[in-house]
C-alpha cells in the first residue's frame, strides 16, 4: 500500500531538506467521490482516495515547503507548489523510477502552443483564478530542476536546506528565495529566474 511508504519518504526528505518540522506525521483518506482533492494539512495531508506515490510525496513535501515555510502572498504560491512537485520527482528518482531530469524533459518537450503548461509564469500568476494553474506545478518544478542542473547538486541542495532553515515557521516571498539562491551560489541568476519565473511562454535561452 502506498501509504506504507510514508515513513521512508519522511526519512528521505529529512536527508535532503532537514529535520521534519513537526512532532507527528501521517495521512488521512476520507473517501469523497468526484471531489478530486489532496490537501497538505499540517502533519496529516488529506486525500479523497488512496493516493498514488507521486501525490503522497508531493503532499508530504509540503510539510517543509508550504506548512513550515509558508507563502507571504498568494502570488508566491510557487514556493509551495513548485517545490512540492519537484520533491515528488526527487522521490521518484531516489527510488530508481523516473528521474527528476526525465520529468523535466517530459514536460519541456511539450509545445509552446500548449499554453496551460507554460502560462501564467510561476511568480506572476495574475488574478486569483490562476493561482493553482498547471504551470505553477509543472513549470514550477522544472524551474528547480533547471536550477539544480545549472548549479550542481552540492550548491543546489545547500540552497534548499538553507532556505528551509532560514524561513521555518515563517512567511516568505519568491523574491527572497531568488536573492538567497544568488547569495549562496555566488552566481548571477537574474536572467535565469526572469526567464523561468516571470516571462510568459515556454522558457528558452536561460
């Protein structure tokens, strides 16, 4: 059963992001036909049916990014959804399934004409109706994988761990993350983040 993998997921995310931020962990399955939700409720995500492995990893990752580090404004939702989506890819990679780079390549292969994959840009969602757009998840996760490739694993994961530690039990903005990534990496990332987070359409030439 997929829920039986939750302890191993907690251990894995602790190994890459830092100590689990709360005193208990679990999940709640509350069958609800045709509702179609999964919620990152603090300590115990809620599902409307038994989740698949990627969904469980996504919601569990929110304990670090979304529940411990919480967005300051709704427009900062990438700090929740992009991070959790990337984390589910990372779990898949860790368990010998599809790698994060393979997920990246799968989504990047989508044509720029498939607007919902690419718009709105993750850090500029526009109105409230766009906050949970597909692009916040998939383009959002791709942003972190592209950053990982650009900087290399040691620096990238130092950024991810340090970000969590610096903002744990607090609120944060996208601009704070991008500045922090530059500070830790000593790399000018203005163009990179502009292309991936702010420019409409399929990112190119980053």
